C-alpha cells in the first residue's frame, strides 16, 4: 500500500493550484504569507515616513496613492490610519498566523509524526483557499473610494460600527469583516486537521513523549485557535449586524455629528465587543508565538548539537501558556472602566503567565550552554528570537500590572512591547523555520552568506526600531497619532521618530535581500543533501523529491525521542529517531550501560515522564 | 518680506526618481507683528483681533485645520480669497444646514474630504468668526525678532538636502560593494573548495560584539532620554506610588534583562563549534528547573502584590466630599461641565443633544421643548427632501451636459445616488431616527422617566478644566459618539470614555500649573487631557487644557463663569419644572464599581 498515492495522474492545476498535498499547501501558505508580509512591511515604512517627516512632501506617496489619499505628497490622516490598520491586520493574521502556523504546521506535522498526509487533505486545501480569498478581500479594500478600514486592527465599535464616524468605517470596514470571517473559516479548517493528524496519525513508536517540540507547539496552537477563533467569528458577525441590519449589540446612547444626530440604538455595550475580541485577541498572540517557539526549540537543539534542555518542562510550559492564555484577555481592558475587582483577577493571571515563559527562556539558555554551536542561518534567527522574547517579555510585566497600565496604556510602550515579543520574535521564528526547512521544501539550501547579511541587518534594525519606542511610551507619547503637534513636550521625539524610520527603512531593505535569496534559491540554490543539518526528526528521512505520500516505502518506525544529540558513547553526534536501540540496524551501536534517558522501557522510572504516562493513558495513545 | 501665503509650497515633482524628495519648511518665524492691513471681512485689523482669532482657532479649528497645509480639513490660509464672506460665515456656523440647503460648494467639499463632516459651531458670533478669518489671513502674531539677521529667510531643505542625499547614495554604494566583496570571497571559496571566511567564528564574534555595542547603545539612549520619562514628579497624590512601582519593576526586569541577554550572547560566543569538541549531552536537571521556576514565581508574587495594592488604592471609592465634574468627549473636542452653585450635575441624555443649542444634552424641560421644535423642523426638511427627489433628479439630468472631468464624475454620482435609491433610503433612515428621538423626548417630558431636575439649570460648560490643588476630584466621563480615552500623563491618570457606559476617575492634583512651570523651567507648560483611543480622522488633535490652581484662584475663575442656560426663561420654567423634580442621583449612571462589563 506504500506508494500508490504517487500514481495519481497530476495536472498542473492539481499539483500546483488546487493541490491536496500538504507539502504543496505549505508552500502556498508560505508564498502567500511572504507576499502579504511584503505589503505589510511596506505599509509600515510608508506610514513611518509621515511620523518622521510630517511636513515633508513625498512624491512617491502621491504616485502610489493618488491625490485622494496623498494630496501634495503627504498622507491623508484617515488613510494614515487605514495603513496602520491594514498593516496590523496583515501582520497579525495573514503573516504570523497563516504564514507561520499554516506553513510549518502543514509542512512538518505529517512529516515529523510520520504520516502520509493530513487527516483530511481536502479540508486542508479548502483551508488555503479560504485564506487566499480572505487575503484578496482584505487587499481589495485598499482600492475603494472610502478607503480601507481605519479604526485600528482591533476595530472597536462604535467607531467601526458607524459608517459616518470616519470614512474608513464605510465599505472598507465591511470588507475587513468579510475578510476576517473568511480567515477564521480557514484557521478552523486548518486547526481541526492539525489536531486530528497529530492525535491519530502518528507512526509506529511515535508516542506523545517522542514528538518533537515543534509538533507539541503546533498541536497546542491549533487547540488554542479552535477554541478562540469562533468567539471572534461571533463577535464579528454581531458587528456586521450592527453595521448592516440596525441591531444594537454594541451601540447605545450615541449622538453622531455631521448631521446624523441621535441614533435609534439603545441597550448595547461597546465593551462587549472588546471582551469578545480579546477573548480571541489574547490567545491569538500565543497562536502566533508558540509555533515560533516550537521551531526555535528544534533549530537550537539541532544546531547546538545538544538535546533540548528539559523537554518535559518545555511541554508543560507550553500547556501552561495555552491554558493561561484564555484567562488573561482583560489586561487589554484595564482602563475601559471595568470593575476594579476584575482588574485584580486579570492582573494576577497575567503575571502568572510569565512563569512558563521564563522557564522556556532559561531552558533555551541551558541548551546553548556547553553546546557545539553551528551558526547556520536558521540558528542565528533562533538566537535572535530568544533575545527578542526576553526583551519584549520583560516589558509585559509593566503592562500586565493594572496600576502601571494606567500610564502606559496605548502609548508607544505597548507598541514596543508587542512588536518585540510577538512581532519580531515570531518573524524571527518564521525566518529560522524558512532557512532551516528550505532544503526540505525545495531540495536546495538558501545562500548562507546572504542569509548572514539578512540576519544582522534585520536584527540590528529591529532593535533600533523598537528599543527607542520604550522611552517614547514612558514619556506618554500615544500610539496611532498622525502627528505630534498637539503637545509641545512631544517635540523632542521627532528626532527619535526620524531615527526609527531610517532604521525601519534599513530593515525593509534587508528583507529585499531575503526575497532575492528565497526566490533565487528555489531555482538556483545549491542542491541539498538528504539531511543537511544532521537532524534526528523524521522529515529528513523522506526523499527530497515532491512525492505524494512522503515515503516511497514503509513509513519509518520510531525508536527514540528526537533529541539524541552528542550521546557520549555514540560515534555520530546525532541518532535519528528511526534508528533502533539494540543494534537491529547496523548503523549505530549504543552501549547497554550508557545512561541514556531515551530508552522507552526505562522512562517510567524517571519522575519527569510520569506526566506523559498520564497523557498516554488519558488519550489511550501509547504506541511504543 | 516673506509672504505667508503657502501657495508656493504646492510644488510639483517629477515622479521619475523615488529618491528625489525635497523638504519644504514653511516655518513661520514672522518679523513684524501684523502682516496685513486690511481684511476681506471688512473689520479693522488690530493685534487684539488677531490674537482673539488665534485663540478661537486653536480652541475650535485646530483639531482639523492648519493654516499652511491640509490635514483632516483643508489648509485655511487664503480661504477668504477663495470663498465669499457670507458663505464662509454660514458654512462655519452650521455646515450641515448649508449642505442640506443644497449648496453645491458645500456638497463638493463634503465629497472631496471623503464624507468627513465638519463640526457645527452655532455658538460663534459673526465677529468671532470674522476674527478667526482675520487670523487665517494674517497668521500668528509673532513677537518681533530681537536678534539681528531676521531678514534672511531660513531656507532649510531639511532631510533631503544635498549632503544627506550624497551620504545616502554613498552608504548605499558602500553596502553594495561590501555585499559584492563577500559574494566574491564566497565564490572563491566554492571554487577552491575551502571556506575562506570562517563564518562560524565570525558570527560568534559578532554575537559578542552585538551584545557589547547593544548594551552601550541602550545605556547611552537611557542617558539622553531618561529626562523625558515620566518616572518622577507626578502631579497627583497617587502618582508617587505608581512611580515607585514602576521603578521597582524596572530594577527587577532590568536585572533579568542584563543577566539573560549576557548569558544568551556569551554562550553563543563561548560554545561555538570547535574542531574536536563535542557538545555535552545534558537533557535535563529537575532540581535546576525547579529553581528557575520557583524564582520567577516568587519575584512575580512580589510584583503582583505591589500592583494589587497600588491598583486598589487608585480605585478606592471616592469619599462623599469629593467634587464631581463631567468631562464630555466628542469627535474631536473635549468639554467640561461644572455643577454650579448647587454642587450637583444635572442629568443629561443623548436624545437632548443639539449641536446648535444644547451640546451636552443637559436635561432642562424648556430646552427639551426647544429641541423638539428643532427636530420637527428637521423632520419636515427630510420629508420634503425625499418628496423632492424625482424633481431633483430631473434637474440634475438636465444639467449634465457640458460638464467634464471631476465635476462630471461628482455630478454622475449625485444622479446615481438618487437613481439607486441610496439617497431615499438615507432620508428614510434619518426620518426614522428623528421620529424615535421625538418619541423619546416626549416620553421623558410626560414624566414617565425621571430625567429632568433643576440641578442642570446652573451647570457651567467650559472649554478649560480648572482644578483646585490638594482637593480630590472625580471626573465623570461621558462620550457623545465613539470611544475616547482621557490621558492625563502628568497625573498618571487615564480612563476610557465609552458611549452609553459612564466611567470615572478620581485623583488629587498636588502640583499647581504655576509650580510645575517653575519645576520644568518652562513658562509655556500646561496640563492637558489628550485623547488616547483612536476616535476618527482627527484623533491626534483632541485636547483640553487643565489648570491646577489654589482655592483662591479657582474661586476667582469660577466667579467669572456663567451658568450656560441661565436665561430669563429658566426662572419661569424652573417653577413649572419643579413638580417633575427627580432625585439628584442620576438614574442613567451608576458608579464605576457597578459598571461591571
């Protein structure tokens, strides 16, 4: 039964367009994500021009956006907000959710757990095409006469509910909602698939405690998404009703200027939307960062030639983050006037979630300690991720503290915080993944020299962009401002804004190097060997060629966990998961006395695997 | 002499080069006090008039207009040359009415600015409007420049001057050269079959260099920017506690930041792959992991406890003696309402808001009747407008010929809106809204809902907030339209302003504006509320001044304030209104404690 998948007659359309093969779908997600990312980053540079040089006329803006949105070469204030909104939406949902999770869950789940494909390849295909459709709808809102949605990516009503409140709340907002609804459908179709595949389709020997941390991260991410996205779907639909059908879920006691007058709606609550939004919105940031952390765990372990330190702790902290992430959404709403007691609850939960995050960081450091670090491109981005995760994570302790949030809420401190901890971190996780698994996707390696240049420019410019923003925020400079003429005490920050914008342009240019490297390496990159990084996981045992069903013969059986690097008595510094212990295969001989933690039969004796015995029995999934 | 008019700045550029930017600064350091002698308004020009106009401009117009450039609305310099004076006055006073009357220019402006409607300023007198217009003609009254050399106009090409352009191209060139060199070495390496650049060691060293340079750069930035950071000198009683909390968090996070970042980059450098050195197989150490789970847990507990204490102190229920004022937010302005002599704020309702006559919707019966009449007139207008649509369509179609370009496009859009029924359905919606509003007001007047009280009669509405030093104050926050947020950074205070849900913030100012000016050595300084929740196109320009002063100064200011609706009629009406008098407690509002969302 092994290879009959390969005999389908494949046309161009079935192979490259409406493909049901998870590897092809992952490439589709990646390339769409990259295209969206290019637009998102370009938008950020364009609106940063306005912040740095508010008085300057930029012919390029006029050339791009025309007289309506950039008269005299300066962005219209509404369109500035539109760019900010679409930038946020693109980066959060389209790049870092679909582009990151969609790409690597699709690529790695079947390959690393040893499955021929996803549980439902058809749903997988639908997931991509809903995502694609959603991207098209979102981008189309840039081309309508009232402009794109412009109330910020959090689209708080009443601003977003009332078409007359600002031009961007017209058709642009309707399109935004349609795009997000399509996006959620895509995320749900994907998520169900990922969970099913991980739970049901692992190969022989791949028990839960032998899964690479990437798979754990993807699994928990999918569960988070499945539980939280429907809430935003509901919230978004209600907002749609308020906009189009005259309901009053979020509207009450409103008098709108400009000749509109008092509205009929009464009894609704704008804060309800914030609750629904952040019930997704907060888990969403973990949906973004967890796959990046999973990728980092794998990449760091492979390239430090060391087992990941504290596998069990890593899994437990992932689970801890996943559970707690549902209990902290209120920290986005400390100053909405909600009951102060509720504020105390969210304060406590928010600071507790820092503990598992801290454990993960320390474990990364311990993995590097006494390693034999090879600075591959992927490894460098993984190290960059850890650095950003520390810097951005620590500022979370300010914002999660309700009392401090009173001064810091919606200032540049927040912008700095989340751009480091989930923006830059997740982008670096994605880059680490791209460089690391590029050989697996395309059979070639990316040019490492260009990769190094890309890394250093991006790393330095990201810090140059986001680090000064902490100071701006601490001085009370509000975010989402078109200019800062309002108060004279903001004047000193103009220089800083110039500095940040120049750094952002540098960072943008660095991505051009990446784009060149990526697309040219697909066709002209150096041919990669079967297992270029010397990694243990199963994906490197599958042939490089595009092969429906992944392995030509039997799916390999798993005999060990994925982190047998630099075993003291082994000849090689890595032992792939499909290599048996007792020397059945003649590849590696492991001395029987070696105190190795990976022998399945010895595991129950170790205290830290008790958890897995539990999980195994709970799911009834032990397969060893 | 440098002409203020900004037409010269409408420069047109070739699009051929994306790099050919040019900065035009219209920095308006005037040389003489007045630049114009006569005004299109017909009023005599004097410094006082210009100053009065400037003050009004800053209070009413600046949130959407600048003199020299387009922001949310058009640039206003030279507007008196572009428009008729009568038209300007009626437009400024009530642009909605002008638009409703079918004025083609008014509709064209509305369309040009993507359907953003201008606020109504019904309370401005003709003379006030004219003073604003004189200000737009003259520009700010600049102090006479004392230093010599005032005659040489400063031409600052700014960012895109020659030097910078050259620098930019040079650095680009250097970068390209570096890339090419690296690329060449790479190719040489490939051809000779050995690595020319020991990349692993280079990158490891760069990691270390990044750590050192990054830390130095970070500390350098700290040294230059820390003086702007709001970490001390809070102007409110609770601010000191917050600042301490912030400092403690800084110390803890700063320590962790340094230790972990140093470990990360030092390990990266130290444990780079070396020939013959194998990594240590060290998969876990339960004790170590317990330790570094426990330490963050303990530290976080400390932070949680501190945070809870500060948070609960700030949110303590205000005492009964705490004064209350209402801060009212709308797109894009703040207003404040003082309770007047009776010490109680009158009730209000969004149904009673009229941009013309009752901007805050204070519930006063005679006012409500006035608004009813306004609404009836409005209703009649919409009904007539709807009935007149077929006629209007015919007229529009007959005048279609001969139009070109943008004019034709706008004209076609007008026709299209009528033909598609869009216009009619808009009128239907407005008719329905007005009817609902009329019904609600009538219901409230019938006494079924206890809305009206005498408390509102002496309420004072102001464009400036005055507070007494060392006396606690509760800001009752109310929004007219969308969510705003009142950020008062010096007081370490912020609270969202949510339509339909009353919110509040209580604090005690402890530093007067005067004292703060001395502390900062900045005689221009003022406290402000600025808006900190995106609320529309002019969100970035929404502020109101706060003056903190002594009790005496406050009393003096208060004595000058007049109750907004203190008219003869009030007294008569109050008598008749008395029977309906309701408890002072506002039925529509509940304290922040109860507003559990």
